[in-house]
């Protein structure tokens, strides 16, 4: 059995935008490496502001984009190896949960029809009665039931209920990995913690790992086993969630943490995340140097390498805010 459930190694994705005379090259994902071990389910959160490359990275893991450089392997099978790639098995092993549940379902079809299609067309259930039992059991595990869902349309459910049904649909195949792209962004604040609590419960119950894409650091801190911070397409910090967020090693992670509102704190006028700037994607030295309060001449001359801080922590910084453990 493979040691790694998922291994992303030196992966890059390049987009070219604009016309022939004004075309720009955007390195949306820049030499990113990370992995998830097999045998022990975890929730890995990928955090960062909009445009940092979170969704592009996960679309490559879902095979919606091909990487321009690097490799991605699932249980030891390289995505680029057509001989070992079984598209039908991949549909069972890796499932997505998208940001807006209202875009997941059609107003013209009953919600339960999606669940039956997943169970029957993918061969999970051989008969309608088997599908009934499987779907009802899976819905109960997300706080719903087939009796409540059957015959109803998406307009008859709240956003939180629809997201629970989306999660149930993903669980029907008993996947090994679920990619959840901003799954609580379109949900009422009162329901957010219910969904992330559900991820924690399902991780153990189904022995499934999650990649949780978010810019909501409060939920990432609560739900994650590990956190990977992206900035302008690059992985700049990785480690266990509590250690990384309690003691950030990279100045950008520190900035993100300082932007999280805390009880009793007042917002400051200068507490603003940086605007998107295309040119920062093509910087050959440290991409965060133009904004970093700790930057030196060294940072503006060359790009740092990933530094191992010990205890599964890594940081891409010349002047880490946390010293490596000996």
C-alpha cells in the first residue's frame, strides 16, 4: 500500500491572459509541494486571500486542470501515467464539495435524483432498494433523511441544508479524499460551525481526508489538523494547525492572523489586506518582500528555499519568525 494518499510535488500552473500584444503570464500555482499520508485521515486547510492559487491547486487535484510542471499522485498512481489512471475509480476516490450549494443542483430536478444517480450510475448500489438504504443512511449521518429530501426541489431547502445534501452525495461513494472549496462561504453564519463540525465527525466516521479551501481562518483553526498558507501562487508556510496559527513563522501568516477579528478588539483603519497586483506573480525574489515589514536586501535579491522548522513545520522565509528546532 502506498505511504501517501496524495502527493503534490513541485506543481505549477501558468495562465496567459490578454491579447497578443498585451498578453500577461500569471503563475497561478508556483512550485507547490504538499502531501497527505495514507491510513490516517486528516483535514488539511489551504488558506490565503482571493487569487492566491487555492482553487487552481485543488482543480488540478480534481483533474479539472493539468499541471504545467510537477506531478500529482494518488495512492502511488501518477496522474500523468495513463496506464495506471482509472477514471471510474477516480470518481469514487476523490469527490468535490463546491462553494455555492445553489449552483450544485438544478431547479428542474429533485434533489434526491442526484443522490440516486451517484449511487446507481457509479455502481455503488445495484438496485433501487439498496440505493434507498444507502442514501437514507448517508443522509442521517449529515443530519438529514431520505424522507425529508425525497421529491423536493432545491428551492425547498436552506443553503445549509443543501450543503449537507452535497456532503452526503460525496460520501455515497465512500471516497478517500474530499475537496471542499469554500464550503461555508455562501452559508448563513449561524450554520458555518455546524458544517465544519460535520467535517470533523465524518473524517473519523468514514475515514476520509478533507482538503478544506478557505480564507476564513477562524474555521480553519477550529477544523484543521494541518494548514498550508499560499501567497501569490506559492506555498509559504505549512504545519500543524494549532502551532502554525498560534505562532506564525511567516510574516504573511502573521498578517492574516492579525486581520482576524477578536472579541473586544476594534477594527483599525489600516487593517486592510493587500490588493491584487499582477506583477507580484512574476517576481523572481521573495514575492512578499514588497509588503514585508521584516524584508532585507537579501529578500529582494533572491527567493528563499523552504526551511524545515521541525515538528512537521516548514516556512519559505529567510527571516522566519520561529526558529528551527534542533
